[in-house]
């Protein structure tokens, strides 16, 4: 009976944790979608991830056409030791040869990836050199898709020590990445619609002006 009680309590705790995580995800999604400004969407995402997953740094990485990329947003604890000699932040171009050669690697298949300790992950020397430049000790990455296209990655970084990522943390990161893609798409669609509306208004104004000029000429 004591064993049954313990199992029931454990399941209750797990259910409460799952509900709390779902509420947190709902809150993050709400905050992400509350803005139509792409920059605010990205910055809000990084801040929320740091708060909820207790990250030392969260970033959003966008792929270029040649599959190189750059960090377009980041948020984290300020520490000169972690920032190293090169700034880790917005507009930092990071050319990962593996991602370029494979055109997005595993992330093209909508896979997430987590490494508890970069020194024990079997990375190539070239890849490890990049990580060490920015004092990255552990990381988790999830893809961001806009429609069928791999747009970028949402990243969680640990600088001070290794970190054993829990399954739900990586899953949560993936869910945020999926919602981020939807939010970016909506913001881009709205921006495009506004531009089309402005172009239409300009066209109508030019047509009216032309009609007025032709009327004056014919008068």
C-alpha cells in the first residue's frame, strides 16, 4: 500500500509539473504573438527562455542563403569571461561548415539536439574551436521553420559548467521554436500586407493625379 501511495504521489507530481510546463509554454506563446514587430518577437523569446529554463544565454540564429548564418537576437547574463574576445550577440556571423555542407544538417528534419558537455560530445576540432571561442560548455538547439523552409535555430547555452539537459527542456525549446516560426511568418505577412496597401494607395493617388492632369489638358 505504501508503494502504491508513493507511485500515486509521483504521478501526481509529474502531472502537476506537466501542467505547469504547459502553462509556461502558453504564456511564452502569448508573449511572442502579442507583437507584430519581428525584433520584439525575437528578443521576447530569448528573455522568456532564459527566465523559464534558467539559462545563462538564449539566442536566435538565422540562416543565410548559403547556409552560413548570424545571431539576430540574444539575451543572457553579462559576464566578460563568457563573452570572450569576440562579441556573442546580434549580427555575429557564425560559419559552421557542417551546417553549410549539409544545408542545415539534422535540423532540416525538424530534430532538436542537446549536448551536456562539448568536451565529451565527440565534436570535430574545428567545431570545438568555434564553441571554445565563445566559452560554450553546453548547449541545446531546436529548428525554426517558416512553412517548409528551415529559417534558423533557437539556442540555449550554458557557459559556466556542463549541463545535463532534461528531456522536457529540449522538448520545450522545440515547441518554442515551432511557435516562433509561426509568429515570424505572421509578422512578415502583416508587413507585406502593409507594404502592398501603401503601394496600392500610391498607385491610386498617381492615377487620380494623372486623371486630373488629363482633365485640365482637355479642358
